[in-house]
C-alpha cells in the first residue's frame, strides 16, 4: 500500500508537461491521472483517440522523482506510437506504470493505492487488481454504516 495523488486533467488529446507544471507536486511519489477516458472505459468500445502521456510529461515526472504513474487510458503512449516515448522515459528510469485504471467517480486528492498484480513468470506486464482507499492520515475512511 502506498500513498498516491489523483489528479483530474481535462486534456482532450494528450497530457503534456505544461499540463503538469501548475499542479501541486509537494510530497507526490505516485501520480494517478483521471481524464475523459475513465467515463469511456465502461462503454465497451475501444477508442483509438485515447488520452496519452506525451514524452515531455513523462520526462517531467522523472525529474519530479515520481516512482509510479497510473492512467485511465489503455496505454500511456499514443495508439500505435512508433517510438513509445512515455514508456521509454518512465520504464527506463524505473518508474512503474499502471494503465487502464477505472477512475470514474473518484475525486482528486490523496489516497492509499493498493495494487496487486498477478505473478506471471517471464512476463513484462501483468493484469492487476488496483483500488484506492481514503484515509485521514491515521484511519481509513469508508462506509461507516
């Protein structure tokens, strides 16, 4: 379990370094990005125009020493990107990438991230169960009923 900050971005095509510069990065080591894609994931149809992370944004996150980046798109790079700049920048610097997160209905803020990937011997990626827990710093918040 780790603390992660969820950011809501209204980027229509891609997330650039300029989109990230005005955000509060104090204490952030794990960043999650909710875009218009969270509302489309449940539709069941693939959208090749999904929101992706530009190489400049990936490099910005590496400079911020972020260790994990999660997105609500099916890939962190543009569909059919020949160079995969975000993957290379992040994974090449040891940053963990989580793709395809359903962040619909989740408000921006700090959460405890629980991510449990399946162990696949020799695999370069794996499906995972990921969820966010609200906390006040000492206790988890939830349905107190």
